């Protein structure tokens, strides 16, 4: 399941749709209480061109995502029965207009402000009511429609949604098992790990001291690092059907500067906020090909990282090995599948991240 942001040099015929089961065009927004594109003339034409690619893969499901990080309007839209009905009607018209197979709700986050978005205590119940209304609307179409929602890869999020109620209406929850060490962390760590690392495994590191302080003052409900395995086990324990869980892979990395060489830069205090995120195709081109960067593998986290001693740069990312492992894990665990943010960040060369996922899924 690929999230996809149309690229500048948009060539829908080059999108590798044969290797996907679902593609989620990103994003619409909540505008005046309705689901809309900010620039429909441009985005609408691109979405239509994407839907045409189903000729190359008739089984492909083309969906639309609403929201994303920093997207506001959700709390107000979900507040009353009337405001929800307005949004649901607009979503129905949108899906009919573009002949889509479903939609993904990417509200970040009900009850918790993400990037300054409005959040209310009532969001918890209102999110359930919204998902119920969307399900009922989608079920009125002649062909089956898919409803998914993007969920967080950390436990606190689930205190703010009625998980088992919402899962009655959603086909899948797309768990964002990336940014597990966030864009505002001055500590290095794995941002998209599969493996369940315990606090004892990283004892004595600056990162562990940081986690301890977050845990002791109540900012984090979990003393251990986050991971895909950890959140999946938690969701199953909470009663979610494994077949409804889709885990995330990152087609981008996070880079920190001013990182000391201790432990090859892993779990260290950097020289300031990270440089930022970098698309995988850039990592392959600039870093994987640069002899100054050495790749390491963390057996516990089941995750790669790179360190450049000369420039004190540390990179956390997914590569072809880790995405294949995640894919194998989803099959062994009986999960719904694997998704990723986002397809346009992959390399167009041979041996892409999508190729590694596809190969692992079809071996």
C-alpha cells in the first residue's frame, strides 16, 4: 500500500502500479468543512491520470487520503452530527467523481494537537462517529469501498481513540511506524525500526537517559524505544484483528549532524536539531555511494544506520534489507500488509525499496 504525492515531473505511466495492491493519493484537506483539494485543477487531473493506470493493473485499488501532518480542520469538522454529515457528503461526491476505491483518514491526531492543530476532548467520540458515518456512506456504493485511517506508532495515541469501536468501521489501520525518533529530537536513534529494543539494550547511552526523563515526567508512557513489533503486539493485545493492521516503512531517512563517534553515532546527543529528512533516492545517490559513510546493522532493532566519522553525520533510514524484513514479518505475523510514505521518494533505479518489498512478498 503506497502513499503517493504526485511528483513535479509527474509521469503516471511510469508509476510501478503492477507491484502495488493499493495506492493512496495524498492529500486532500478539510476546507470549509468539506473534503477538497487545495488546487483541484492541478491535483484533480493528476488523480484522474493515476486512476487510468488501473488499465495496467485491474486489481489496483486507488484511494484518496485526507489530512496529513499539520493539516487542521478535523476537530471542527467532526464536532457535530451536522458538520460530520457535510464532510461525509463531500467525500461521497469526491469518490464518485474520481471513481475511487476508498479513502484514508489521516487526522493527526484526535484529542492530541499535532503541529498546532486544534484538539478537543470530544474528538475521541467524534472520531468514532465520523468513521461510522464514512463506513455507512461507503457501503452505499455499488462496488465495495475501502476505509482506512493513519494511526500513530506510539501507545499514547490509543488513549485518545476508541480503538475497537473504530476498527468495526475501518478495513485497515495504517500504523505510522516511522518518525519513532521525531523531527525535533536532538538525540540520534532509529526512526523506523522493526525490532523491539528494550531499555536494557541501550543502557548507559544519552538516548536512554533522555527516554528515562520523558518517562519519569509522564511525557512518554513507555520507558523503551518505539518499534513496529512493539506497537503491533500492543494492538493485538488490545483486541485488533492482525489482518486489519498495516505497518509502515519509511522511504526517507533522518540525518543528524555533530554526532560523536561513540557507538558509531547511534543513541548519542547530536550537535543540535537534525538536518532533516532525506528521500531514499537522495540517500542512495549521495550517501550510499560515498565512501565516507559506513553502513551498520542493528540486530536488535532490525534496522540499518549510517555514520560518517569525518563529517559527524548520522543517518537513520529503511533500506532494501530492512523493508524486506518488515514484509516478511507482516506475513509471518498474519498482518494485513505493509504501507510506506511515500512512493515518490523511492529510487527509480534497479533494486528499489518497492522492488525489495515486492520480491519479499512474492518469494
